[in-house]
C-alpha cells in the first residue's frame, strides 16, 4: 500500500466537495484496508520514500495499491514503472500522478503509460510483464459502509469478494487460510493474520522463522 503525504495534502486541495479536507484520501485508504482484510488478505504500507528507493522490486512485492495518489514524483513514477514492467500489478482507484511531486498539475498523468489514458475503469492494461488497473468505484465506500449506514456488517455488499477475484485473476494472490461458517447463515467479515513462529536450535544455529 502506497502512502503519499503529497497526495494526502493534494487531496485536501483538489477533492470535491470544497472543504472536505483529506476525508476522501482517508476513505480511500479505509476502502482498500477493509476490503483486503474481509477477503482474508493482509497488506503492508510503503512510504513514498521507500517507493522512490525501489523497495517494491527489492522486497519482491506483487501488488501495489495507489489510493488517491494524485501527486507522484518523477522518482516514484520511475520506481512504479519498473515494478510493473518487471511483473508487478499496480492498482489505483483514480488516475494517479496527475500532479507531480510538488503538486503541480500536469498535461497528462505521469503514469499514463501504465493505466488507460481515457480513464476507463475495470480494464487490465498489460505493461511489460506486469499490469496496470484502474478500479474506479469498485470498492468505494466499503471502508465506512457499516458505520455510515449504521446497519452493521450484514449490509455490506460483495465489493470485497470482487476485489479478491481481481487479485486472484491478475496477480495469482489468494488467501492462505479460509474461514468457513460452521452452521448456517451469512459469514461475517473475518480478519485473518498469520504470524511467523521463531524456532531456536539447541546447537547454536541461527533461529528459523516458520510461517504459521
């Protein structure tokens, strides 16, 4: 998950309606966070400095989510471009990089080579070995759905399932553990977190990390 301070500030200036502040940016983060968790998946945050330093490729990430990433520097754009061309999947809800790293409006998105130029959503655009996807409103409102409607999790739609299907089809990512309902009725959203277990050798060998 790409965290951009410049985009957060830009959202306060450019997001309609006026006076909404950074609310749209935070809601976009919440949409992705909750949709992933309810799909049985987890995520990690990467700062814009880490992205610019090439951590996407160095750490072997498969997917980069770019929530409301309006403002993206040249160095970050180059890193994202390298990531996608080498097999990564970049997913954005709105056209990213319409502003440069200083928040200056550009004639066209600085990442227009990765995403559909016409802003068409739902299209998987192949770039090198990877893909760029503009999802638009696919999961919009999911993060605060239960709170806003005040009707609880039973009123959540199938947006999380749609995101999970997209990840499985485009990046081969599926939950390592599935939680099934023991009885009848609708399964509530259930967060699954897996922790590595540290096992120590009695012979002085370095500890091993077991994924459990």
